[in-house]
């Protein structure tokens, strides 16, 4: 007998039969297999009583006629039940499969049941006390992600070393449209990069990403409120979705992606088993080809492929992707220095911030292309990243008026300042700056020369610069001494120098150069 029923079930079966239900419908209504209903119908007819008479019997009489525990001597069935005791003890062992134990059973049984009957009898003997609910997945609502347990390999061309690589799997549960990619590791950078590629593959973002409790995704796991990694949370914010980690030790929360991993072994790993790859790019190119074939396979019941279900149903429910792909962010803390810059340790460089934040503790958020400075969760500065070590990166809008003035110093700046006081001042300033290797030193000296006009006036300064230039004495101290000693006005030496005449007076007794030829 396929199964045994108690008197209450028997009366319900007879009642439904009298109401005109078929054996199949009786079985589906009462949760009984059709074979069991068929067996009892034959027993009812063989009892010699009508269905109405059987329905009128009390439970004790009915149980005697059709006992709930079979009394048939069936060695084949008893042998199976004894074998199940060993199977059930091994149930929680890693790698357990019913198929393995069924093959053992076939090897030792005289008249083995089929695999289908083997599983049916096992489920009846060890019925699950804990129920399992079938989860319904709304289109575009979630994206499940996970890594496969088994790794693929690439070969280093130079050393011949086998390098194991991780395999990332993502699946949209409504259409079961799947994405697979090989990557170097499960670290934060690789995880977020794979997620970015997956969203680009789907052409949209779901409302939530359901991840496993990976260290690169979850800082602190919890069944109720996990602490999400800061970078992963920032990635989700960029794509306008949320991260919803699965509960620990609850694989049913992401059963579809677990199944997708198993299918990846069959549809992708197995065809790759005899292929050799020397780079991730080559490996992912072949994975992409196999993945396309996998997503185009027809579901036997739905009569459509994963790709067709995604295109026709789920795609329109995904959120549009932002114009700019997400860049992985790093974080540092830094204090604003007195000169109005923060020190960025990864590049050993400096970035300016508004001068009013001097002395404040700030947070630096950086990517490969940008550096942002935050104070109290508000961005106060934004710069393009400069990877040159020791560089000072300045936004003049952030500087105080004094710093802005200082940052404008250049040769053209000082020539323009000097032109107000005369052309000779310009020539001296230009020569002072050109004489030094370090421009900032020359700038300070030039500024000192220009500032002399405050004490002596522009006309005297220009005249002093003229005499200094002609005497090749263009320095701040010499020009200052010329002015201080009034040599720019009364010196015979400089007057004769200006007129290009000899300082020796003419005399008749003095012979010229011609007398010595």
C-alpha cells in the first residue's frame, strides 16, 4: 500500500467520492497521493459493502476493516525502512546527496524501488516538522548576489603558476536572469566592481541587493539589523537602492542564487574544465559566451527563456542607472592646517579648503579621480585628484584674501606691479627674479624693491633702479642704499656712468692712446 489512512481520512475520502470527485481531485483536496486514493478505492469495492454503508460505520469498526497500520508482510518495504535509518543519520554531513545513498541501496537490495519511490517513502517516513514557504518575488524588487564555493583558475604566463580566481554570481529572482563574472578576490574593491558590472549587464538597478554576510559587504552580521560596509552602502546610495543581507544560517533567504551557483557549475564550469586561460579577460570572455547560451535556455514549464522573461517582464521595473558609474571610495581623516590645507596621506599631498575651517577635524572621501573634504557630513571642498607626491592643490576660492594675493605671485604679476613706478623698475624686477633658481625668493626681493616707493616715491625709485641696472647692481639692498644715501640724485659717479664719459678730466699734458702706437 502506498500509504495508510486513519478512519477520519477514510470517511472524508468516501464523502468526496459520493460527491462526485475523481480520485485525482480527492487526493489534491485532502493532500493525499493519487496512488493511495486508488488503493483504498479498490479496498472499499472489495469489502462487499456500499460506500454509504461504509460511511455509516463507526470509527472502531472502520479501523478494523481498514487498519491504519498495514498488516501485510512486505520484506521489500521493511528492508527500505531499515536502510533509511542510516540515510537519515548522514543527512547533515557535508556533501550529502540522496542519489549517492540510493545507488548504495540499489547495490545491496534484491528488488530495489525506483528512485522516485525511494524519495517518496523517505519523505513520508521523515516528514519535515518545519514548514517552508514558497517565496514570491516581485519583478525588479531584488537582486541576489553570491560567490561560488569552487574557484576557477588562470595561468601566469611568466611562471606557469596556477592562480585561483573567485566567481561572482547575480540573479534577478523573478525572471532568474543570471550574471556571472570571474574576479581576483572577494575583497571590497572586487565585490563592488562586480556589482557595478552586473547592474550594467541588466541595464538597471533593483530596489534592494540581497548579499551573503561577506566581510567585504557586512561589517557586523545580525539576523535583524546588520552593519553594512561603508563603501558598499555608498555604492547602493549611488544606484538608489539598499543592501539587505540575508540572515545568517538561513540559506532559504537566497535559495535562488544558491541554485544559480549549482547551475553555474553545470553550465559554465563543466564546459570550461579542459580549457586554459592566461588572463581574467580571456576567462570572462568565455564565461560571457556560455552565459548567453545559459540565459537563452527555455524553461520547460514557462515555455520561455530567462532572457525573454527579463525583457518582457522584469526590465521595465528596474530603476534607471545614473549617468556616471560608481567609483570606489576610500576614507581618511585629517586636520585643516594653519595654511588652509589638509594633508592627504595616500598620495602625501595637500588640498586646500575654505580658510574658515582652519584647525577643524575633517573627513576625506577619495576616488581614483576626485578628492572631497567633509566637515560635519557637509562637503566643504572638491578637487581633482593629483597623484604627484608632495603637491599642493589649490582652489583660490577657498583661500583668505591674504593667501589669494600670495598665490597670484608670478613674474607677470610683479612686472605689472612695477610698471606703475617706471620702466627701469620693471627691468630691475625682471632681472632680480631671473637671477634666482627658486622663484619665491625672487618674488620676495622684487616685492621689497617695489615697496620702496612708499618711502621715496615712484620717480626716485625708477631713477635708483636705472642707476642700479647700469652698474649691474640689481638687488634689493643695493637699490635701497642708493635711495637711502641719495646717490640717485647727486652722485657724480652715477651721473658720469649715465653719460658714458670718463671720470678723468681732460688736460693738454695728457697723451691719448694714439701716442702709444
